[in-house]
């Protein structure tokens, strides 16, 4: 089930993506004196959602998708005032007002047809793609250890070359990995309710179990001054209700709730996965590894993972991911939007994140809700179209896609 930590983790920037579609009106969660709209159920593509598909227990009673802001055009609102107006015998106009309804049109140009190369399996506790967690393991296969140049092999029998024949589980994804040390997240995200920096120390107020010396990254802290977001910082002081880092930043956070994520280094072993037809010799050390599978959080369901290498950590080393992200914010691509259209023939709800503070109040408190979904409307599809503009070679296509929604 989605919660505030999940929703915070699913946004890349200080504000959430502009449009979210759900088949339920959601609920209101109160945290830090603030109220937030949060949809019920699980996001399409999340770990629990994927596990239910694989286990045959899929139930779409409560689900939602977050649409990408990549190349999105304006949110085009058209209001409709439903009323009956007529002139009285004295010539004055009289109106019988029934309701105000809106129509909303949204369009994208050159939107990737998919948001990830494989199911992202967004982690229920954090909202981050499971594909970005280094510690989930590697694929099955046979690895050929590199030869040691210091050793002499002249006293051994003649080197015999033969072809390697893979076992059944070796037919999955094949990739070579040199030994490397990478950063990986540890545990779940911890909410940070407030922060301020005085030019030498930044204080983050959060219920935590951190320890001094641990490495932490902090995100989504909107500041009145310099940015209070940091990556891979060392904790100087750790208390149950706050922690500090050394920083030259000066500023104070607004009411937006951020999060902290501990990080640690993980050593990836060296080796080469062999595939059918590769040449091996009598002096090559062949190490057999069992199939490695990732576990879907909270379900016990396992699946094979596909490693790829992308990105760098603070030390300049490549970080390892198991799925390539194609939309910059991880929001839904063209196929996901089309699938939602096909599966929702009746009404559903659209969550909108744009500056409309009067939905909360016209007092000072109402002005602090910019970083939220501030409107939830029950709607029907009134129009939908898409076109495939460019076809990719091996990753994704570019789509133009548009739809119109009419309030129920």
C-alpha cells in the first residue's frame, strides 16, 4: 500500500509529477501537521503489484500510475457551468445553478514508450525502483576467474582448449563484471520534518537510529536559502530526534517533508559469466554459481534480475542497476498510459499537482501546499490518441500521446 514515504520517494524533484491516475479517490494522510492526498493500493509496476502478477493473485481493485512530466505540454482546463438561465417577466436574468464541471486535456511529444527497460518493481517502503538496489545479487551463470600472471604454468600438462557448455539456467542474461566497490542504500527512507544550516553545520530533525560516522543522503528538503539536500555526507552527531552533518549551507527548510537514506559500500566480486561457445582451458578456474533471484519486499516472491551498469558514485565508480530508466522522473511511458486507457472504461480519479492553494485555504497556511497533490477529481476518458513517431533499435520508441478527461 502506498504511503507518504512511498510518494516522496517516487518524485525526482521538489514537487511531485503533475498528473497521477488512480481507480480510487485515495485518502488523506496527516504528518508533521500537514495533510497529503495519497492514493490507495499499489502503483502499477511496484514490487507488490509485480509479485501479484507473477503469483496469479493479481487484483486491480486499488491501483494507480504516476505520469511522467517528460515533454508534457500544458494542463489545459475547460470549465463548464451547468445551469438554467432565463429572464423573468421583469426582464431580469435568473440562474438556477446546478454544478461546475471541468474538462482536462493533456499531451506529450516524444514520450518514451516505456519508463524502464524491465519492470521497475518500486519498493513499497521507499518508492525507489528495486532495480537501483545493488545488494539484490547477480544472475545465474558460470564465471571464469582471471588467470594470475604471477603464476607459472609450464610445469602443468599441456593446455587443452574446449568449448564451454552452459547448464539450463545459464541461458538467462549474460554480462561481464569487473570487481568494483559501489554505494548501495541501507534500510528504508527516514522522514525528515525540518532542517536548517548555519554555514558550518546543518541540523536535520528526524526520529532516527543513526550513528555518528555513517554515510547519509538527504533529499526533497525545500529551503528558503541554499539547498539542504546532500549526497553521501558523513553524520557528525546522531541523536534520537535529530542528526547533523558538516556543511557550509545556510538556510531553513519549509514545511515540505524530506527523507534521509543511509548508504554503504558494497564489493562486487570479479568474474566473467560464460556463455555457450566460449573457449575455456584446463587451467581456467570455473566457478559455478546458483541462480540469484531478488525477493519482492513483503511477499516472499522471487524473480530473476538483469544486471546492467550505469551511473557513478561519489568516488567515480560505476553504480550497478538491473533496469535502465528511460523517463527522467520514472513516470509512466506511452505503453503504460495506453494500458490504463484500455483497462479503465468507467470513471477513475485524476490527482493534480499545480499551484491552486485556494483548494486548501486562503490563509497563510494555504500557501504552503505547493509541493502536494492539491486536487482529486473523478473523471471519464472523453478522447484518447497516440502515434508512434520514432522506433528505437533495442530500447524504446518515441510516442506522441494525448487524452482528454471529463469530470464525472
